[in-house]
C-alpha cells in the first residue's frame, strides 16, 4: 500500500453568494459536468462539478509577476486564480464572456506554448482559460 498516492483528489470549495448564477456559469457555460448535488436544511445546497485532472500550482511572487506580464499585460492577478485547460481558448473565452464573465485579457500565446486568457468569473474567482499548443516544429 506504500505506492498509493496519499492525496486522491483536490477539491476547491467556493462559497457563492449567487449560487444559481455561479452554477449556471461553471456547469452550463464552462461545461463542467455535474458529479453530485445535495440539499439540506435552510436551503443549504452544494453541487460538485467535475473539472478533470487537478493540480496544485505553487508560484513565488517573481513567477506570478512574470505570468501577469505575459498573460494580462501586467495586471496583477488575485491571490487565488483557477486555471482550466480547454480545447479552444478563444471560443471558450468568448463563451465565458457571453455567459457573464468579465474579460481581463484576451487570449494570447505564452512563451510556454499555450494560449491563455484571463477572466473574472462568478463567485469571486479569477480564471485563466488555457489551450496547450504543443511543440513548435
């Protein structure tokens, strides 16, 4: 049993003042499939959305400043930013804006060969949508 990964899942828990709007955006606009949903006393509700594979990216302040320069023309990111890998960053960014997200920075190619955009989404989350572009040949 020593070879088992000690942490099996990363779950980001977000309190959403406008729960219905946040659910509609992340489930219906971004397309995160509903995995589970529960209701409790006093209108308590939670929905768990499947966001695919999870990673925890830790960056020092210099790295964050560099990413902010590349991704958002130097506009500082929030302390917590959620990044979603998508197949078509341009189309998904437009869909997110149409669905209520605030555009911070249009999709742009990064030095690490991805197409990244930055948005402010519901529930106070800052988002990066990124598309891996692959190796340059």
